[in-house]
């Protein structure tokens, strides 16, 4: 070994020996003067306290603070001057280690280099009147000069360490409770003329972070772990916490803060940023009054969240909360729907109107540039605004353009089923929110549907090439430019519903839809679905979130009233064809009212009033008709001879004038129910003829073998029939024809029970053709031989005619 190395080693060994000697001497000094030093330390620490600090015992720990002197204090208790009143000890530490500067100690000065607190409770208490046990620390009067040098020297802390410490901030006046189980908190302190700087490393369990104990705690029972850098300015009283990463639970956050201690109630601002956190995890960090509402929603992919909390440690109540969230390409689940491809910027504040407090009633949510897809239907909302979370109100402008068949998945197929077409929607809405679902929205805007094929399932009605334009105002609904095509029928419609939105939610049965309807060609048989009772909805498994909408639609269609005013160029019903049809129809849940129905048919006109009611699975009708100059042959043919078997359109000729008051039943397919007719018919047939009518031919071939019984003509035939189901009462009437005259009365039955009395004079009417006096003709028509005939049921089911000596006509 070189000589210089040996010399250096000896010097180093000597220095080490010197340090050990000094350190041992200091230890012996501390041990020998333990009582005096304890008094000195206690005095130093009590110098600026309004209260008391007591130390149970003190022991030197030689190697803990090497090369300084480390002192272990046991049972350190710090109480403010009013402790006896509130009984909350500010500090109760089982172990309190203090490391002091060695050189300063030799000069009689205590300079604390490090404090270590473990197995302790720190309890900062404020009573309901605003008094705090932190009043134990006297505020330094910067204007007052110290009386002596001893008083001017403060114990400055260089390092500190907290381990197994329960730290509590209990503010009864402000209803705040912050409680942390500190596993470890390490800090290094640097001092300057303006204040101090601390670098901290924290690991703690947050038991409570309640800014308002009546609402619950933020980040309850979450582990916090990470570093901090804190600066304090004595002149301003501002504590700055530089932004740094802090892990809360499993999620990393960037947190910075500012505390203003210059005011009576310390004001704070905490800035929190989570660049990627799941919605449920973020909601779990908030107070229960907020998280309970947020948990009704979910976002599948992590989101970017920024949050600012601002308030004070005094009685200020809840802090001001401002949150901004960025959502990209996410899946949003709500109580009423699932939105795919979801994108928006969301902003929350509980201070919407300045000066009205940080409450749910003054809270607001804004969603900017909201875009998504609901049941494969894309939509957007420029700005969605929700105000007052006590009684939430949502507003926004909803836009969408989609294939209308996508609605089947959204609303189910029990009411309406779409197969093609395009819908273009632009609606501004305002709605209450009940259980975070839109309730009774007020909407304005337009819904346009074009080229749609749709089926109304409950009544089996199918429409093709449908177009609809819905124009919502604040109260009313205008339905314009509707084009419906069902089979060969084409219907053009414009409608209005007054007070629509209010009645839709409260009393759909009071909705009155006014329709103006025109059609170039209408086939009534294609709309008989409205005659039938509703078919049971198909049982199908579907998401219950759609059921309310579907049920509402059913109620709307089935319970609402419809006032229809029709103008139709051509109307077809089975064999019936009419032109220039007009009608006023009133549809309600109980049936259909018929008013002012008028058509041209068979060269004449037909007018109808009445109603159709739906009871017991049948459609019961009651109508009044007026026929003017209608071709009787065409009329009987169009209505299948009204159920008559013997008298048909082939037997008739002439022009019919008639008034009827009749009722009956028809099936869902529009067929007349056999024997259901009731009512009366008053008729007048002009320029008529009875062609090959078997009942008369059977009688006439024996009585009048030389007369033309196949073509019986008459100028005017009038009478009255009373229809009673299968029986028709023929009121006494006179028939004056080309071959004979007769008086007829009795009952004609379409089953059994026919009993018709016929008086037939054998005199040939042609003998009276030259007589112009009507009175004389009337007197002569029954002269001569008169046959008294009775038409009754035969054994073979056919009508039999027999000669009788006498009878009472009309009975």
C-alpha cells in the first residue's frame, strides 16, 4: 500500500473515531440531562400554543437520527384551551420521534430536523358555533417584533413521517367529515423567506371525504397512493398542491389543489383529471346522492373526465362541482335504451345560476354534439340540456335519418310493422325526467316518412308506398301529405290533432283526430280490418324498455277518436260501384258514426246516415238511406239482393226511390249476417218491370195463360216493407201492371212462415188503357171476378199458391 494511502486511511479512521466519541458523548449528555431537555423541548413546542402539549416520556435513540441526536417521545398529547368543553384531543400519539441538530443542541438551541409520528390520532374538530381546536396554534403577528432572541427562534421542521395515523377533520358547523387511515406519509420541508415547500409521499385509506355529511362521502373506503409537492406562501396564506399522479383505488388520477388559509374559513379548489376511467368506477368515487343517479347509466369503454371541486372548510355546505367528460365510440346504457357508437362532450355543474347555491335544484348537465345509434338508427342531438336534478327537465334538438324498418326492433311488432321506407326526424323537445326516463315530452318539429310499407298488426291492415309528414307544434299535431296505398286503394290525407301531447299522456281516449281525406279509388273491402275486434297481440319476448312506448301507441290508435271527411272519386264494395262519394265518419273506441254519406250509383244517388257499433264480436249497424232515381236492377245486384232468394236483380227493372231505416249485423269481412236485418223500407219504383218472377208466373200460367207473365211492366209501384229478421212484412199495397192488377199484403219469410194474401181481379188492365180519369180507373180495377190467393210454405220448402174463398187482407 502506498504511503499516502496509509496516511489517508489513518486520518479517515481518526475522524470516524472522533465522530463516534462525540456521538457517544452527546448520547451520554442527553441521557444525563433527560429531564432538563424534556422540559426544554416541551417549552419550545408550547411557546406558540393556546393550550397544552404534554410528553409522557423521552428516550434517546442513538442510531435512528445519526449523526444527529434522535429522541423518542412517548404519549404526546396536544389539547387546546377549551378541550374540557368539547373533549376532542387534537393529537394523541403513542410514539413521537424527534431528531434534533447536534451542533445546535451543544449551544442550547433546539432545532428539530425530523418528526416521526406513529400509532396516533390527529383530530381537527370544529363545533357548531365555528370554534376549532386548531385555535391552539397562535397566529404569528408579523408586525410585532420579538422581545428577545429566544422568543424569535421557532422550531422548524425539516422532515416528518406519519405511520399508522388516524387523521380526522370533523367540522360540525359545516357538516364536513374527512377521515383517513394514514398507512404512511413522508415529507421533506424546505424553508424560505416567503414560506415553505414540502415534498410528500402518501399512502392512506380514505374512510370519509364528506363535504356535506347529510349527502355522504366521496371516495369512501378507497386507497390513495402517490406523491405531492406543496408550497405555502406566508404573505398570501395560499397552499398550492402541484398537479401530480395519485392512485385512487385501481385508477390513476392527476390531482392538483389550492387552499387559501388567509380567510376565516379555508377556501379550497381541487382539480382532478382521470384520462381513462370506467363510468361505474368514476360514479363509485362520488357522494351517494350523485352516484345513485349516475349508476342508472353505464358506459362500456373508459372515458376522459376532468373535475373541479371548490368550496370552504366552513359552513358553506356542498362544494361547487364542475365535471367535463369526453366520450368517444362508446356504448351507453340508460334506463330506457342502449345507444351504440356514442360520442359526446358532457358537462356537469351544481352551480348553474350563480348565487343560488350548490344544490341538486341548481344543477345542470349539458351534452354537446351527442351522436349515437339506437337499435341501428343513427341520431344526433346538438345540445342536450338537463336542469334541476330534483325535478329534472331535459331539452334538446333530436335529429335522425334512418330506414324505418329499424323501428321494429325499437318498438316491437305488435302494433306497427314496417318493412321499408325512410324516416327523417328533426324534433326540439322539452320533457320532465322521471327515474331518468323522458316523461311527457313537449316536442316541436317535423317527422317525414317516405316510400314506407307498413302493417297495422292488430287489425291486419297493410299499406304500401306510404308517405307521412308529422308537424309538431307546442300543443298540436299536424299530419300532412299522407299517402296510403292498400291493395288498389290510394288515399291522400291531411290531419290535425289539437292539444295532442297533453292528451296523449293523460287521456288518449279524448284525442280527436280530424282528417281531410281524398282518394281517386277506394275499395272498402280492403279496410274491413277496422270492423273487426282487435286481434290479440302476438306473444313475443322483447325488451321491456320498449313496452311502454308500444302500449302507448296501442292506446293511441285504439282509444282515440277520429273525425273523417272523405271525398272519393270511385268507391268499390264487392259488386257495388259508386262515384263522387262524400262522407263524414266519426270513429271512436265503441264504433263508427256515419253522416252525410252521399254517392252516385246506378244513374241516381244514395245518401246514408247511421252508425256501426262493435259488440260481442260483431258489427251492428243502424242506417237511414235515401235513394233517388237508382237503377233497381244495378242496386239489387250490388248488394247481393239483400239476402232475398226468390226476388233478385234478374227479376227487376226500373228506377228506385226509397227511404229506409234499417239495422243489422255484418261480419269482420263485411258480409251481412243472415236474418239480422231489422227496420222498414218505403219505396217507389218508376217505369219498372218484373221479369220472370216465379211466384207470379206459377199463378199466372193457369189464371192468365194468354198474358205476358215474363215481362210485367208498371209505371209506378210503391209500398212499405217492415223487415223483421228472416221475415218481411208487406204492408197492404196495390200493384197496377201491364197484365194484371193485384192487392198484396202479408209476411214473406226467407226461411219458413210465408203468408201472403193476394187479391187478383181477372179483368185485363189493357181494357182500361183508353180511360184517362184516374178515379174511374181506380173504381174499375177490382170489378169482375176477383181471385183470393194465399201464398204459404210448401212441404218441399218452396212457396205454394192456393185459392181461398175469403180472407182478411193484411192479417
